[in-house]
């Protein structure tokens, strides 16, 4: 495959510190020849990072003037659907930052458009390519702990990720642009890793959430995803006392534990002997740009183009992840009641019986809060 010409749509933090360095590495046949960025104050940063790229004030102008093979969408989620549909309408492949869209319905529209256009839709699922996640994948491939029955995924942050100073640095707290709080920001990473480690998609989710600031986006979330073969417990916070990523995977013969760069393997034999192995995989979790991880994302995007896989496993995980996020918020608004996902019928347990949960959610949003989870009484 020859060099593919691309347009970068949006040049905020993740484009500057994640995507642009990965393109500069020249590890894949992808070249950014144009950038669309409406904030003129960001143009000097574009020139510094991508000196050979032509700068446009809008994606419409860029698409009208450039001959491209793909676009890379790095705008806030509120723009993903519109840009992707315009790109597919011009016969271009689409690489898109997470979350894929604001809602599952929008994500499905994007996927349908990709199939109709016979072009690839590929999400920017960068955590899959973190060195520690690669290390976990290698350990699982050796079948050292047996089938995974439970995973925990903790993403702890002392505050929300701030955008660039030149344009709405707190846009992640504005649902007009973000679609939600930490569930929309880190929920996609949590879900696609859970899907990989549990070997499929969940059948239901239960969740608790709260807004620390009392606004309309969630800062703290605790969620349980039920899979055919086990469960995944997730805790996400923008109000933690430290910045950490902590994952654990539990199988029939042991466990894998991850805290930032550290990986621990614990296995036991039938006679009760326990063996522990520890290693470190430098992943630089403090660097929110994760530039080296995007080299793996770009490689996957190129391979999907070469295979002609318009919406592959990564794309399906992106849509399913949004289903989990939307259902988790519905569950939290209903006091933590389980919500069945599209793999099960009826889709929403309590909504199928009554319209009350939707009314509760609407009332909560009108007050600018996300209701807290109230556990059901013991049986």
C-alpha cells in the first residue's frame, strides 16, 4: 500500500500530543496533508507539529479543496457524526477519536454509512496498545490463569482532563460538546478492555453515579457489567486523591494485577503452591497524550483498510461501549437497577414495565444532578 493522504479534523490536546507525534514517527503509510481547525489561535501549534500541512478553518472547506484517502476526527464528540458522514459521502475512510459518537444511535448511523460507502470506520482505542495492556494480552495468550471470570477496572483521576487553553478548556464538563462526564470520557476505554478480557459483550449493567460539582455531568461512577462468563466491576472518578490505573483479571488458576506500569502474575497449582511473578512495562500513564500508543491504532486502521473490513471488531466494540455507557446512566438514574443490553430482551428491564425511569432521569437532568445509586434491599 502506498502513502495514504489524510486530513486531521480538529487540533486540540489529543491531536497535538497524541496523534501528531504518532504521524511524525513514520511507522505507517499515513500522511496528514491538511488540518481543519476553526480556532485561529491554535494554528501556530499546527504549523509547529505538522509544518507541511495546509490549514483550513472548517472541515467542509478542507474536504472541498483536498484530495484525500482518509480523515482523522479529533473534535469533541458532538461533531463526530457530522464529520464522519461528510467524509463517507466523499468516499473517505474514517479514523475517529473516542467516544465514537454522543449516542449509540449516532454510532450505528456512522457504522451504516461506512458499510454503504464501503469505507473503513475505525475508533481511536489507544489503551489497547499501552505496553502494560500488551503484557496482559501476552500473559492471557499463555493460558496461565485459565478462563477469566472476573475483572476490575479502576480509572482514578483527581480532576477532569482539561483541553487546550485557546478553546474551551473545560469542554468535557459541557454535555453539549462531550455528551456526559467521566463515563463518556473514560467509559470507552473501560468497556473495550472489559470486552477483550471477558471475551465478548455484556448482557446487563448496573451503575451508581454522582456529580461532585452538582452539575449535569458525572464525576464518580461505579458499574457492574454482567457477561455470560463472569462479571466486570468498574470504578471511574474525576474526584480521586491520586492518578492511577488499576486493573485485575481473575481466572480459575490465578490472577493478573496491573497498577500503572507494574504487572503482577499470581498462579497456584492443585497442590496449593502459589507462584508470583512481577515485572514492569513502562507505559508513561502520566502523559495523557499517549503518542506511542497511537502508532498501534494507526497500524490497526491501515490493516482494516487493506482487508476491506469496514466495521470490524474495534468498531463493534465502540458501538457496544456506547450502549453500556447509555445504559449505565439509565441504571444510575433508576437507583442502580440492572439494565439489559441489546444482547438480551427486553432491552431495559424497568423501562419495559413503566415509563417512570425515563421520567426520573429527565427530572434529575433538569435539576443538574445525576442521582446516586441506592442498593436494593437484601432478598
